[in-house]
C-alpha cells in the first residue's frame, strides 16, 4: 500500500503556484514612487524655504547691527540685495540636482516565487 502511495506521489504534478498579477504590482510600484516623490518634493521645498528665511534673517540682523554701529545704511542695502541674489542663485542651481538625486526611487519587486 505504501508502495502505491509513493508511486502516486512521484507521478503527481505539484499544483501550479498562483502567479501574482505583475501589471498590478508595477502599477502599485509606480503609484508608491509618485506619492513618495510628491511628498518628498513638498518636504524639501518647505525645508529649503525655512532654511533660507532663517539664514537671510540672520544675515540681515547681523548687518543691521553693524550698520547701526557704523552708520552705513547705503552699503547695507547693497549687501542685502547681493546676499538675497546669491542665496536665490545658489538654491536655483543646486536644488534641482538635490531633488533629482533624492528622487531616484527604485522599489525592488521580489521574484514571483517569493510572493507565493
């Protein structure tokens, strides 16, 4: 009896594993990446604006104190204008590269066998 059962097991084919719907996984991956990118860009913009505001405020306060001591308001106006221009220029040139490198979202989809 055990011999017959062993033969049946040898000759039987395993039931095919359920294959995940790969297009749905790809779609889900794209949705996750898009959501991640949107959230990350918003967070980066918020942080950059906050940092710029604080840095510009600090620079202005420092220069106002110096100007009050030296009575050099015209020079202060030129300096503030140059600092704001430099800060905006720095951000405009470096922020796209920072965002681009940060947004390299690569989700690894496991092989179908690992999902079953």
